C-alpha cells in the first residue's frame, strides 16, 4: 500500500520483485505491480541480486536489520521502513556496514513530507507565529479492544511491537527536524489494555535551542486531541486533522496527471490563533512521492538519500531512554 504505489509513480523506477509468503498478499501484489515477479522467500532476490538496484525492507520490525544487512552485503542500495532496527546497537551496525561497503542506505521517515508538518515548518520559519518555543504533536486513536493478531500490537517492544516504536518514531523524527538536536528526554510508556505491546506513551524533549516538544502516541484515547499545536510568542498553529496521503493510498489514488496529490480540502485546514483571533491557513501539499524521487536521484546521480540513517539511530536512542 505504501511503497509500491510511490515507486510506481517515480520516473525511472519500477517494482521488479515482491517477496511475500502470504497467499492473499501474493494476489494483491500481482494486481498492484504489473510485470513484477512475486516470490515466497527472499532467497531468489539474493540469488539474482545483479538484476536489482534497490531493496525495500517493509517487513515486521524485528526482521528489518537482518534483511538490510543481507542486502548491504550484496551491494544493493536499501530503503528500510521505520524503524531502522529495534535497537540503537543494531541500527548503528547497519549504518557502519553501509558506509564501509559504500552502499546507499536510507529510512522511510515519510512523514517529514506530511502536509501539516510542511506547513508547520513554513510558519515557524517565516515569523507568522513569532518566536516558536513548543511543539505539541499527537497520533492518537481509539481502539479499546486489544487486537488478537497482527504483530504490531501482539508482541513486546523488544520484539519490535508497540505504539511508541510504531508511531512515536515519526513524531520524534519530526520534532528533531523542526527544532534540532535534543538535550534532554523523559516520558512514560504504558500498557493500558494489558497486552505485551505498549499502547500509550508520552515523550517530552528539550532541544538544545531551548524549545520543547511534547509528543503523545496512543491506541486508547477515547477523546482524540488535536494533531498538532505549534506555539510561538505571538501566535499558534493548530490543526486537528491527520495528513490525508495514507487514506488516498488506501483508496487507490496515485500521483499523476489530473491528480492534485497531497492537497487538503478546506474543511481540513489548520488555523493560526492569536487569542480571540483565528484565521485559516492554506496548507502546503503533502509530498510522500518526493521520498522516492530523491532515492532515484541519489542512485542515478550520486546525490544524498532523502533521510540520513544516522537520524534514525538518534530517534531510537531517544526512545530507548523512555522504555
């Protein structure tokens, strides 16, 4: 749902092989990726490594590091879905291996290109809010019943499960992109539904520049808070809605001619609030496709990959301090 459509919309890129052992996903892959070979294990890909230029690791979190390491050993460029690994140690090892081998490595921190976040960055930079000093950022959902299947919320943090590793990765990465390095971190991680996976977490970051970021991620929020509040000394940017690109992909929309990709309808716009005054803000267009455009450019022209994997290591390091 995430990677194949974005790759397919990128000039000069196509999906050559899909690996899945799930019969239902096998058929969906054939339908979605015309002309791609679908295989039930990764070995055929490694055996024909010379037929590929890039491997995208979009498996369960626990297998990210091992599969990425195998690709690096074969000299294949790698995109790893977030998180890069389940521990800082494993993530650092991947970054070092890729650097030593001269193999491009990046991480799918796609929410750097969310509409709401791009808009927040613009408003922070252009002075609309004055001196910005705090970010409040949320991914909250109301799922009071713990799932009985699906790895994300049926296994513990050490095995790659839980809401902090899943959604918290994105929000911590956004906070660092907005305010820079972190001087201090604290937080709490809870298991409200009682299962092995954490389902509710709060993280507070104090940045070296003096700003603070307050981050909430939850599967058990009966009253969902605003997606984002960016607070300055003369105004605040407040948006209630989550970026719509994930829903667009679920609905089968693809970037292309006649598709105004990433544009939010007016009823979903955020607002700048200054006390009793409030005005709507036309948001920047979300642009997840730019991730793979940057990957293609890096592979063809030798430029930088879209996300420095060291950034992913730092996010993991911070999360380990609150788990």
